[in-house]
């Protein structure tokens, strides 16, 4: 990491001031562009309300109860009680 930073600084030292300014402008443009993309993704996540979760939970609980009843019936059948 440090070696690559030293290499970058040596390269910048050999460039003209105009090239360094152009490089900084490109870096700033890239950072700002990425920031807008990330902000858009965060907005999409913030708008994605999980209002269906209670319904999903109720459905899963019904499935759990049904499977429990079926398992109890199978156990009783195997034990000869039914």
C-alpha cells in the first residue's frame, strides 16, 4: 500500500501542474458520480417498506401449526394410539 502511494507521488512529481490538475478533476468527478449512485441506492432501500412482513409471519405461523398437527398425528399413528 505504501509502495504504491510512493509510486503515485513520484509519478505526480514528474507530471506538469496542468496534468495534476486534470487528474484531480477526474478523481473528483468520479467520486461525485459514485456518491450520487450510492445516494440513489440508499433512497431505493429507504423507500422499500417491509409492510408485508406481518402477513408473511402469520402465514408461516399457520404453516408451523399445520405441520405440528400433522407430525403429532404421524407420531400417534406410529405408537398405535390412533
